[in-house]
C-alpha cells in the first residue's frame, strides 16, 4: 500500500494554494509524480506505479526512452526553437507522409486542440460552408467548436449540441451538428437535410474506447465523398498507436484530413494536421491567394526539440514486431480484465482496442456515448482508487498501453485487478 511523505503532502498543500483546484486540470491533484522510466513512474514519496496513463498517451515508447532522450539532449545544445524552418521538422513531415495514408502534406502545431481546430477551419475554408458534424461523446480538444456534446450531463435532442463548458458563446452551437456515433442512418439523414451547409465531418475512428461497428467508417467515407464534404479523422490518440499508419491504415479507410499528436511527439509538445495537398494548399497564400488563405502560425510549432523527439520515437516504432507485441499484450490484458470482472460477479464490458481500453460497468453491446452512460461510474472511480493503492496509475476512463510494458507488468496488473475487485465486491455486498 502507498505511503505519503511529508514532502509530498506539503507539495499538495502548496498546489492548493497557488493553482486552481490544486492541479493542472488533468488527473487527481493528490499524486505528485517525480520521475518515469519505461513503463513505471514514481511519485515524490518514492512510491512506484505501473503506468497506464503514460502522459495521457504521448509516452507510447515508454518514459525516458534512451534513443529519444539522446536525440533531445543533442539538440538542446544546438538551440530549443527558432520560429523558422529547421531540418528536423522537415524530416518529420516526410516521415509522417510516408506513414499515414491520407498525408500528402503536413502542418505542425503544438497541441491536439490546435490541430483539430485548424482541421475544422480548413474544411470550412475549403468547402465555403460553416457547419461541422461531430459525434456525441467525441473529443476533439478544447476549442469552442470541439466542446459541444463531448460529455453532456443531460444529452439533448440530436442534432442540437450541448456546450460542455462555461464561457462558450451560444452562437457556436448554431454551426455544429451532433450525431450518435456508429449510427450511419442518423448521419445520412443529417447530411441529406444539411448537405449544402456541412463543410466537414470530424470523427475519432475509435471514439474514446468505442470501436466502430462494421461498415460505419466505410459509410462515412462514402457519404462524405458523395456530398463533397471533408472527412476528418481525429487520430491524435490512434495515430501511430493502433498501427504505424494509424487507424486509417488499421481499418483501411482514407480520410481527406487527419490530426495527429501524442505518440508522434515522443512526449514533447507536437501535433499536426495532415492531408490531401489540394486542401493543405490553403495554408499557402502564394498558391490560393489572400481570399482563400488560411492564416496559421505558432511560436513553438515544429520546434527542433519536439521534432527530433518525434523522429526518434517513430524510428523506435518502426522496429519489426513492435505492433504485434503491443497488440498481443493488450489483448491479453483485455481478456484477463474481463475474466476477473466475471469471477468477482460484476456485469461489465471491456471496450476498446489493445493499445487503449477500459471496462464499463454495464452489459454490452455498447456502441455509442449514451451506451456508456448505462455504466456505474461510481464503481469505476472506486476501482481506480483501489488500483492506485496497489501501484496501478491510469486515467479516469482509460488504460493506455505502451511498447515498454512487460510481462511482469501484466502479471502484477492481474494481481492488482484480482485484489481490488475482491475488495470492491465485498464493499458492494456490505452496502
């Protein structure tokens, strides 16, 4: 079980004094992490955890990978950022084009939020229309447009969006249509009604932890092509994770644009918009003219430190057998999780793909956001707390796997699941 040092407890109190809610706005503010190596992290009290958070995804190669660290150290001595072209950003753009089916050109930004916002703006500029169609429960960053029906407390009537945050102008929702994920008929009806207004459809190929049903992504591609709508795959999570070419390689569906981040930055602030040259040319005033030019700059976009980290990470991911190993391990974990949930009497559905999954405490099938709401979220939160006490750290609603996780990690995770679920079952019986 965990112990907390006076030093760490003092840091927690200091954070409460100087930071809203005592943290960065991400995970629990009660744990102060100090270091990471491979698949493990340590907190300021010296407790070690198997890390299924992995920085919310970027550390797909593991913490402090020696090749990534060496590349960054070498570049630090040469300069951190220039606000100008540099060799490594150019080489990383080439590597992305070589890897990702839809990518003919690449524009770098620093965050997934930026990438998704620019991708939607590109679609609007390209088609001369204003509306974006997204899916309820789909996460596309923190922009006003993206924060529509991500996690509505009271889901509204489709297609009207529900804003997810205070401070979003009411008018933003007028330009967003919302459909249920995996419901191709609903999408077809919305497109039929609003075809002349919809610039783009943005979708996570695997929405959070919900895989696409057979024919859904294929149907989206067919509908958007038929109505001259830009199809955007948000691959900030799935890019370079499900396969080297991302979900579009894995499923064999090529969108018009995609957004990338997390894994391809190797733990540094790097994301990208990639896609067909015809659309990406809107970033080039000399080609399209000032009237169609899409203005975009970023102080740290494509900086050489992030770019060398990305190049080194992609080199690691290209090693033979990488994806076969991580997918086999992920399948083993998902099957083992489901087995232990059944053994302890829980009705639950393990959702996702091998590199990114979670258990929802509800019977399946679960194919959209409203299906996840059938789950008992309190059981999930309590299980996370019990696992943390047993040296497993993860996000609130997701396990991220890395290529650094080992068979030893899997065995310890199975033991932690068994122990924590036994406690959770006992608590439920006593309630």
